[in-house]
C-alpha cells in the first residue's frame, strides 16, 4: 500500500508530512492567539488560517483543535464587545478581565493537548 498521495502533477506528499504540516499550522494558530495580547490582529489572522486550512484536517484528530480555536476566537470577540459596551457601568471591566482569563485558559489547554497528541473533544 503506497502512503504517498498525489498533490500536484509531479509532486507527491506523504500522509505523515501532511499530518506534520497540519500540526505545525495548529501550533502556529495557538501562537497567533497568544500573540494577540500584544498585537490584537494576530488572532484574526489565526482564525482566517483555521477557515482556509479546515478542509485539510477534516476527519483527523486535529479537527477538534481547529473547532476549539475557531470557537475560542468568536466567543472571545463576542465577550470583548459586550465588555467594551458595558465598561461604562463597570460590569464590562469584570467581563473583560474574565474574558482574558478564559482566553488564556483556552490557549493553554489547547496547546498542551496538542503537544500531547490528544483531541480537544470527540468530533461528531
């Protein structure tokens, strides 16, 4: 059984190379999410990468990490907007702080499970 699959005319990439590449991309997205604390735009770049490369991880254990990363982005954005709107009544400051802690938790938990080669949760 040949483990190589055709990618483009004259170019062959093994499934092991594809898996390594997908894991590297997943790691890069976690790094971009973490870097968003210094450079806010990097989280947007990370979620764009998730959507562009999503088909490459369908049916693999990395699919759960992509879902985790995408959900982390959108929920963090939602709670950031709510927190900013409510910041004028102080409740927003608490929401923003809680959101930051939750965002860090999601990045750390995801990155650690990725390093261990584990799924985030069972993919339906």
